[in-house]
C-alpha cells in the first residue's frame, strides 16, 4: 500500500471515529431511525449537488438494484444499529466493536469465493470474538441485557459493513465513485423516509443534536463515503476495511475528550485482542505494504 493511501486511511479512521461520539449526542435526541434518516437525506443532497456541479451522469436504472443492496448493507443497517447502540454504549465501545468489520469482510469474501479461508484467518476470527466478549465483560459498563443487545447491534452492523465492503469494491469497478455514492444515499434516504417521518413527533431537537446530525450527514455520511469509494477503487477491499483497525483509537479518544467517557484498563485486553485478530485475519501490516495473497 502506498504511503498516501495509508495516510488517507488514517484520516478516514479519525473521521469515522469521531462519528461515534456524535451518535451519542444525536441519537437520544432525534431517535435511532430519525438520525439515520437525517444523515441519509443530508448526504444524498450534498452528493447530488456535487453530481450536478461536476456534471456526472447517474447510473443506469438497471444498476440501481445492485446499488440498493450496497445501501442496505453499508448505510441503512449500520446507521440504525449503531444509533440504537448509541443509546446505551459509550462511544469507545461502539468504535471498538466496529473493528470486527475486517473479520466479517474476510468471512464474506470466503463465502462469495473472493478469498480462501485459511487456518490463520479462522484463528483470527476466534480471537476477535473473544476480544469482543472480553471487552463487554471487563469494560467500565455493567453487563446488563441492554448492554449485551447493544453490543450485538454493533457487531451486526460491523458484519453488514464487512460484507458490504465487497459489494462496494465491485461497485467501484462498474461505476464512478461519486455517482455510486450518491445513488447509494438516495436509495438509503428513500428506505428511511417513512421511519424518519414517524420519528419526528418524539424528537427532542437541540442545537447540539442538530450540529451532530449535520456533521454526520454532510461529512461522515457524504464526503467521507465518497472518498472511501475513491480509495477503494485503487486498493483491495481487505486493505480498505483495515481502516477499522484504527477507528477504536480515535473513537475512545474522542469519547474521552468530548463526552468525558471513562477509559479504563479493563478495556485494554479486549481492545488489543480485537485489533490483533483483525490484523491476523487480513495480514495487514502498514510497515510491510500490501497484504499477502490468500
């Protein structure tokens, strides 16, 4: 992997890591479905405006069905699930659980015939899930049914991201990144329009929630998604999902700095297991370069 691509991955990780504290601010006020819908509407509007300014053509109608699946896996499901988890879990927890994305990406690639599932990767999967369990058990949050369900929601969202990354990579081979990104968010906005409308009466709108939702929609759901698709066009999908390795570092940092969330030594073993497992599965090593062939 080229140095500039790795630097872009770090920048993406910092921005994605910042999304978890923003979710903690906006989700309780706007509701999980309301926030997801607002994010998608804003992202669709921003990317659609860029399409017009840069004079890009929208994908053919036949391609929208395939891109709808990308929208469901990489936008709708993760947004709603992470928003639900944000009602219960600290931002750092959600960020660390999101680091299981490469695990599911490799499993999905094996299921779709993209890569071989080796003993090394199976070992990494086992370590990764052990790390998730350890994180939930030993962190600064009491283990309760809502906490377990929230952790399960995060893990399911990571699974959707991991499998969806394979479809994102395929989409970048068939379409320009901007039209594909815009179409994905238009479809996601349509899918979430009714849940968004149903959430409006219960919303407790505040300036902080609006700023958080606006930042999530315009930056992390709009520009960053487009940038990630541009990057995915020139690097392997497994390398692209490796950005999830660094997200916990930023998620925990941002949550501690801006939300005053506790960071304890109890989180360290689970965090290290998750990060080690994902590195083991993908073979990602920024000092060595491109991940080894499966």
